[in-house]
C-alpha cells in the first residue's frame, strides 16, 4: 500500500473512531465516594433559605403552583436525586434529611444544600471533601446554588450535575451529552451512558458479590433499557451517531485541504515527468 493510501486509510479510521472515545471521569485517582452510615442512603439536609422559582406557575402546566416555595424546593431536589437513584441496583441512594439543619460548611461532615451568591460563571457549586485518613471516602459534600435561579429546568440540571460531583464523579471532557460535562445549554435533562457507567463503577450492585468496585456485565445496558422502558430518557447510541456525523462535517475543511495537497502534488509530479 502506498504512503498516501495508508494516510487516507488512517484518516478515515480516525474520523470513524474519534467520537467513540468517550469516558467517565472520577473526582480523584483514589476514586473517593460516599459511604453512608447505614451503608445505603446518604441524606442531604436543606439549609433555611428557599430559592424563588420564576417559572413555578407555568412549568409543566403549573404543576408546582399549588405548592409553597419550600415544598417546591424539596420536590425539585428530590426529582434531581431520582435521576441517580433510578439507576437499577445502584448500591447507594440519595435522600433529603427531615430536619432543615443544613449548613454550607465543608468541616461539619453534614451533607447540605443551600443557596448563596456565587462569584463565578457556575450556577451551582459542589464541595466534596475527602477524608484525610481514608482517601477513598467523601466525608462531606455541600451543594451551593446561586441566588439567581433562571428556571426550573436549569435548576434541575444544576442539581443533577452537582449530585454527580458529590457521588464522586469529575467533569467529562469528551461527551457533551453527559450531565457531568460542563456543556450547559440543553433542553432535556438526562443522564448519558457515561454518567451511568461512572456511578455504577463507584457503587456496584450488591448482587455482584464481594468483589469490590466491580459492576457486573451488562449493568449499563440494563440501566439503559430500564430508562427507555419507564420513559426516563438516557442519552444513548442514537446521539453518538449524530456526534459521528458532526465529527465528519467538522473534518471536511481538513479533508479538503489534504485532498488539494495530494492532487496538486501528483499533478506537479506528472508535469515533471512530462518535462523530462
Ligand atoms: Zn461541575
């Protein structure tokens, strides 16, 4: 095979495979995670402040309009938790603690959710704190939300994302569909296969036996099937095809430049041999 043919084959290979390189990312190499006291449920406590939701009376046909701001806050936090809780057989569950005793303080070992002014581009922040004695354990994780809540969908997205950090996930840099990417403008809040694979790896189902950190074969596929069946939308293979197409379209200028270089080179070579 000539050099040019080899290069072209390699390029086609790169284009076809580049978008497959998606992966979940952990918060730290030690893979710290929540280790609830009862081994199963991690409670998060709300602070005394309550955010105001500007679209409370219009969102989903005004479903939340009959609830107080306090109740709406709790309902929406619960809704965000359920994105992660809904992954079948996940060995950890998130829940709201009954007392409203939350404090944004990374030293009190109390998982809290509150609102406050954020001087950053982010609309929410998570403060996962790793235990110094046991670097595999997150002993505290407070979530602080900005005071300016844009809308209920934005609030849900931010909450699901920050819970991902508190579970031990870092940012995903290669899959914009992942909740754990920092690509925020989106209309549908859904976990991606990468998000699910990440938490399933940190919190493998108990049915996988005593093997630590081992999610059984097919865990992600099972979670994906279930999410499709009950109407929760998980970003899956369809989106990846769209991304592959995007990749090819973005590569067109490069391909054109390469094609141009090759044709003018072979043309010059032909001309040279003609002169000789
Ligand atoms: Zn983040």
